[in-house]
C-alpha cells in the first residue's frame, strides 16, 4: 500500500465523515488492537447492528477469521510490504467475502489503523460453481454424443476446438493439433472446401443467420469422415463486422454411407418429436386433470387463480372465488360404500360444471369432497348467481342420503370476491382463505347454504329458496338397492 496516502488529519472532517458513512461498500476502521473504531452504514447493515454499536467490536466478532488476516496485514505493512485482498468464508452465515484494506497513518506517518472493506461475493461464487458444473455436464454430453465445439476467430482465420474432437476422430488425448488443423477449413477435404466456404460467406454477408455444412475431414488413421457442422456468429465489432463464429460438429459418416437409413432416422425422429410434443401436451392435461371427476385438479386451480390475479392493467377486473364442500360426505361413504361415494362425486362434478357456462370460468376438484370455482371478471352478484345455481343443481340431483338431515346430498358454499373498484391486491392465499372461512361458516351454520366473506371479515348469508318437495327422487344408489333387496 502507498505510504504517501493523506494523513488522517489532512481531510476535512465533515466531508470525510460523510463520504465514509455513505460509501457504497461496507467499510470500517480497525485499530492495531484489531478492534473497530468506526463503521459506515453498509457495514452496519451487513453486521445487523447499528453503526455506533460496532465501535470497540473485535474484528473476529464481526467476521470470524478476519482477525488473523488483519494481524498479518499489519505485520506486512509495518515491514514496508504491501497487502492484497483475501477471501474469507463466514463459518456461521456461510457467506463468502472479499476483504481488502488500506493503511491509515497519523500526521507523523505512523501506521495506526486499517480501513477495511467487505464485499459479499457469496452469490458470485455460487454462480461460478454452478457454471463449472454445467460446463462439465455439457462436456460429458458432447463426449457421449461424439460431438465437439469449435470457435473460429474470423480476422485471424484460426480455430480453437474443444478436447472432445480428439476422441471423436481417434486422436490420442494429449496430441495437440497440427498447424493446418488450427487454420480455418484446413482440415476440410479439398473437394468439399468450396461448398463449405460458400456457406461460410453467406453467414459473413448476413444472407444466412446460421452456418450449416456437411463435409469430410480425416481421422487419426487418415480415413475421411463425414461431418455436420452448425454454428452462428456470436461476436461483432462496433461496425457490425463479424468477429467470432461458434459452432458444433458431429460425425455423420454412417448416415452418409447408408442414405436410406439416415432418411428413415430423420423421418422417425420427426415422428417421435411430434409424438413427444403430443405426449407432453397430453401429460400436461392429465397432470392438471382429476381422474375421478374429469374436472381440472388443484394444480390447475392454483395456476388459474395465480394467472387471473396477475392480470395487469389500469382497471384490474373483479374476480369471484367459490369453494364448495359436500355435506356429510364421510357418513355417505360409511352408509353406501366408497364406490357409490365416487359415483356421487362424479354426479356432483357434472352438476357444478354445468353452472359455470362462461369460457373463462373454471370449476375444479380442490381435494377430497371439496370443489372450487374461479370466476374471472365477476362481481359479487355474479359469484352469488353461480353459487346459487350450484347449490340448486346439487339439490336437483336428489341423491338419497340417509345420514343427512335433508335426506339428500347437499353442499355448503363459501364465496369471496376481489373487488376491482377497491383496488385490492389480495394474494391468492388470502382469497382462498377467505372463501374457505365462508365455506366452513356455512357448514357450522347448518350446511346446505351459502355464505359470503366480506372485505371486513364478516360473513353474510345468501338467501336460497328451499327445494321443491314434489321433485322426483333419483333411483337409489346401487349399494342401497342391493341392501334393500337383501332385507326383502
């Protein structure tokens, strides 16, 4: 470090203190006893303590291991030597810092302290480690596929190839490329070179965005192999002139020798890709579909609700969320058996689906005997209308339920609404929680009813007409029919 640095007393105190306190990096002053005498705002944030509280704090208390580094730096500076920045890992917080220091001399030129800076490079190290791991994975994949990467420096005409090209062409691992192998197109068969250069010139001129050419090169035994090379321009100068071409090469000798097999492989690959796309599309549909009711499942519900809440714009639309739960469903399963319980859920799912008629409305099976509906661009009145229709539709099924006080299967419904005019920004979890509270309030109030969770937290009942007693009942479930026959 430079001993000609200004003495600590030469700077104007107010300016020096402001610059120190508001510096964009974490700074502190450490005396020769390895204790902090001052710390700026960034250092206080890093330490999680007010800056005045750091005065007198030992360096090791702030960052374990820092004391030994600072002691070493003091010794070097007192010996007239320089110091360089170091990496220190915090064993407690698992963070990594770059620590650097500048000596502070008094008016007599005596070293009295160090101004120390801390820079958190934890994220940088993580990214570096991840990049190195990714490079190893890519290298392994290239080697397994018999491919290699090469980069052409266009102004000099020289090529750098990855180590995988040695293995792909049968060269010994340590064998370095000969001079002609370093020059652009020097390894290309003379008969193929004009065609390769034509493709290359098209990329340089901008006529084609991709370099792609098939050509022959010699392997370690002198045999010509067919190669497919593909690449793009990856760097240009300030005038837009190409500087670097990055490309990959793969050995296609066998494919060239057996043209029919290659064509069949290409056709098969295209077919497999189409099938894969279709399979992925179908898999996505199946992963978001409940197998029993054929309604969208909880995963689809979460995605749809998050998407609708994320719709941006000056006038965000209202949204109604409806939660439906089958009343006394456990006792239904106990009375009639699980197969009939499954059939009951399927019939209810069909009834609920028929009540949400707009294309954007989504009725889902939320889980177990619980369903949920997302109604975009809907007011409270819209939500109430749909919920009322759902309640009536399930009643109209007239599914007998001896364990219900109503004698038939019914549902309880809770509603919550995001009101556009109130500019609410409630997250999905809050909306679901509000509808869920309304749902269970409806169940506690006697079931077979609808409650709305208002923005003030209060629950309001929705008047719903009682079902007509003249409505004909459906035939009893199969399990009940069998039991009735056994009694007879």
